[in-house]
């Protein structure tokens, strides 16, 4: 049989293999092939049992997400799974890679499951705003009990094969087998079970769903609600699993279907699917040959062992890449290394890292004062003070020591990569790697291309980002790159809103209720108000504010008083030293009053709608300017940036996606109104005007990215 699914017989066992690279997603052709091949196996008189497996790197990793939103094409996955469960010959799923979503659901429809020990099994649908819609919410609780099922389905996180074995999700696991060995083992397993002539159906199991405490579901709801930020999907997952306990299997399946449809049709799901594909799209560099060879990264050097340098070094060693950290004094080195050690120890004490793994990671870190460590490094990342002259000095020194082919990277968050590159004799090897604080935790990595940066460096860094568990986007070399350039406008509106009559508390609460992880003032306090202060001072020295609004008087005054934020216990708020809980501070309100009085502002009541419109309008306006200048490859890269680096809710899709959803013409009108009220803080965007007229979409705009270094 041709197509993505094939049937063959090995001795007396039929083997069905799915070959739909890269992840064997369950497209219509695969569903249809699974159904046809099962029939072939059942009709094959020499086959006594049937194994189903995935070719290539994984068992089926789920439904084909690109088919979502399109009319369902027959056969639907549920029917195929029932065919495997009702098969007259025993069906066995041989698992490897990542059996996820619909893939795991197919395996749960089989009578038995066996797996390679490295397999990760999960139902990640919640991360796409949906729920397992092919019986997963009904069969998983029957196999592993509702508690673990709830945990897996509401978090979307997979479990390792060893846990699946312990909990009864798989019958056998085989240590580190090749795919061929997995099939050989599955054949032996199949022959053994033939002796019993049993066809255990997950849907008929009831022992693990009897006597479930009624409080279980309420407790899970209570536990996850604070983290939902307005999301509904996880609650619907819980309702579906509750159906497995409270209803018959048939009623539970119907309940699951109804809830699936609600989720599938929701904006939450549309936004999360956009986020999923945007993250993968960000990897694609326009015009670059897919086969461009990548540079090996087997050793890194980080210069500077402060907060950023330490966090960057941790990201590398977490991925098994050895790092030398260079500092100017033993005292700085010791201080930085102690912070890293304490960070890891805290993770160990929370049970999220074993002592053995912590030791392994610490052993990959070599603190040193000796710059010769650079000589054999594949990448050198400078993470020192944000000061051009210091950076230039360091890059000249790196240039003199680094081997040919090494990548010379700066962690600058705003400075001109081309100017830094000019301090070397190899400007084409220089690039920006802008990590976000805390760098060992935050997922975003802005890869900043200078005007001469070689394209293979960009590709290498995108691959490296994935390896060190970051999400990379490529940004042009403008002031603040993508993220901070937009954030500057966003924060400016936050400051103006407060100057005009809102409070930091109101602004933060409106943003957080909408879905932001933290409001703008809370973010400033977390990141350190001194960081923005330093940039404002540089901007002032460079005459950046000429003809532009300056809205940060309150922030400046807080910095003058040393109120740098959480790290000193006070900023826009004061913080409980033990719990770090934020509280309003009358001293801040007095400063706000003083600034308003000195500036002669007639304060007014500001509505929550205006706050959202101005915060988001500022982001969208600047994002559109960045796009039209070619500093981002596509609108969705900007969404990836905001979701992974700035706490924009993934289930809201990102600022650019929001603009398209609301309608760019409508957003443009609101921005024009704001501009009419204050013509200094809303720079014009030609692209916005064009899209307003044409009723176009930002996601359809293809920028000219041939000149990545127009600083603006
Ligand atoms: N459908 C369509 N395409 C998919 C896909 C899916 N389920 N999963 C991955 N892909 C595509 C990606 O878009 C990417 O395409 P490009 O190469 O064109 O960029 C390619 O496969 C490789 O993906 P990754 O770069 O993510 O590869 P990876 O090796 O890093 O990760 C993975 C592999 C763990 C499977 C990861 O891709 C993943 O998590 N995929 C989503 C899995 C998922 O959510 N499954 C549930 C689907 S919903 C469902 O099944 C509903 C149901 O109940 C029936």
C-alpha cells in the first residue's frame, strides 16, 4: 500500500508504520492509512497480532495542527481509534520519541503499549487552547487514575517512559533501543500476549476511576486558577476528565467532544496555535539556504560574571556546553559563582534538580581571570556594563585572541552592534545575543544582526537557542532592537498615564487582568529601575529626546532616591523582604503628586479602556514601524518576542496578532486619536496608514530586510 502508512508482516505479527515526517502528525492521509492498514492486518491470515509504530524520529506527535479550523475530513481520529480498540486481533503500540496528543490517544486505543526508555508521553493539547478530543480525557484516567491524568492534561507536560511504566500507561520499556530493536522487542511482546488471547480495552477499565474523592476536581481548580490569567482551556480539561469519573464512557466521550468544540472555536486556541507556529516560523531566515552548514558550539566563554553573565553561563551548562567565565578580579568571580551555586542549590532544595545534575553543571563552569580561555572557544559572549567604550575595548581584546571562525557576541540590550563590530578586524563575525533577565529562566533570545553579520552565524545561533532551551528571533540593529524599542514606547505611555491621573497600581492591575504576567511598573521594579535610568541618561546625552516626549520624571526621581526596585526592596512599590509581595507606598504617591504639580498637570480620571488602548497602541505602533523598517522579518516574530520575553499572554497571541484580530484600521484610528491628544509621543507609521486605508493585515506584510542597520 502506498501513502504515509504502510503494512508489512514480520513472522506472524503485522507491523503498521506511519511515515509522515517530520513528526508523523495525524493528517487525513495518515488517519485513512491507519484505518486501511489495520483492515489489511486483520485480513492477513498469517498475522496474529498487529503492532503500530512511527517511522523516523517519533511515534505520532498528535493531530495535524495545520488542519485545525478546516472542515473535518473523514475518517475522524475517534473512529480510527475505536477501530484499533475493537480490533479482533490484539493491537500493540510500539512507542518512541514523543507520542503526544492524538498520537498518545491512538496508543491508548490499542490493547497494549510498549516503549523505548527515552520516550516522552503526553497530552499537550491544553498548550494549544484545546483538550484531548479523541478519547484522551476518558482513557487516560482509566489507565493511570484521574489525579495523574488531570496533572498531565491541565499542564500539557509529558511524562518519561519510566513513570508511564510505573503508573500503568505502558506495559514494558526497553533501554535505549534503536527503532529496529524496539520493533523486535514489540514482536516478542506480541507473541507472549498471544498466549493469553486477551484484548484489554482501556475504555472498559474502571478500577482507577472508582471511589475518587469528589474534592479532587475542586482542589485542582483551586490550585491552577491563580496561574490562568484569564485562560479557560485548562478548566474545560478538568470538566472533561470529571466526565470520566461521573459519566459512562459513551457519555464522557460526548461531553469531551462538546467541550473540545468550545475550545477549538475559541480565540484562546486561535491565539495559542498562532504562537506555536510563530515560534517555529521565527527559525526561518528569508533567503537562507536550508542546508547552510552550522558552526559547532562545543565551548563558550562568557565575559562578565554579573547577573546577566551568570545567567547566560547557566543556560549553556544546563545544555551540557562547557563555559569559561572571565572576570577582572577574583572577588567578582567568587561573588558571581556563589550566586550561580545558590541558584542551583535553591532548585535542588525545591526538588527540581538532582544534586548529581547540579554537580555536573557546576563542573562545566570554569571561572578564570585568564583571557587565554578565549583561544579555543567557539562563541564568546560579552556581558559587561552597558557602556560603548568598555564594550569596544573588550571586543578589540577578544579579536586579538579568538580563533578563526569563533562567534563574537555582545549581550547589549540597546547599543549599536555595528559600532561594536568596528572595534574588531572581523566585523562579519560579530553579532548581538540579547538575553533577558534572569537569563537562565527567560526564554527569549534576540539575535541581533549587524549590517555585516554572516548569515551562517544567524542560523547557528537560532539552532543554539533551541539547544539551550530558548526561543530565538532575529532582530535588526536599531536602538533597543525589537523588544526594548517597543517597550520604551509602552513604558512611556504607562508613565504618561500616571502623570495624567492614573496610579501605578491601576495601570498594573488593568494590564494584569488582561493577561500580562506583570504590569509595566511591576516589571520595572523586577528588572531594576536603574537599567532604564542608565538608558535614559545615554539617550539624553545623545539628544534622543529632541522633539520627543520625556515622561520618566517620576522614575528618575525614584532612582535618585535609590529606589531601584525589588532588589533593594522598593521602587514603584515597596516589597515585603520575606515574601517579595508588593504593596503600595505613600512615598511614591507623594512623588507622583509633586511631579504633577511641578509640571502643572490637571489630573483626570483615566478609564481602564484608555489604559489598555494606550499601552497596546504604543506597542503596536512601534512594532509596525520596526516591521516597515525591516528590523523584524515578519509580524509574528514580534509576537514571539513579546510572549517569550515580556510576559504578553500567549493566549492573547501577541501585540501584532491582536492588531490584526481587532483590525489594523480600527487600531490605527485609536492611535490617531491618541496622537491628536498628544502629538509628541506617537510617531507616525506609513505602514499603519497604508493598512488603515487598505484594511490590510500586518501578518501579510513582507518587509524589506536587506539593510538591517538603519539605526532609528
Ligand atoms: N501538526 C503539524 N505540524 C507539526 C506538529 C503537529 N502536531 N508538530 C510539529 N509540527 C511541525 C512544526 O511546525 C515544525 O514544522 P517546520 O519544520 O515547518 O517548522 C516541524 O513539525 C518540527 O517541529 P519542531 O521544530 O517543534 O520539532 P521538535 O523536534 O523541536 O519538537 C515536537 C517536536 C515535540 C513534536 C513538537 O513539534 C511539538 O510539541 N509539537 C506539537 C505536539 C502537539 O501539540 N500535539 C497535539 C496536537 S493536538 C491533538 O492531537 C488534538 C487531539 O486530541 C486529536
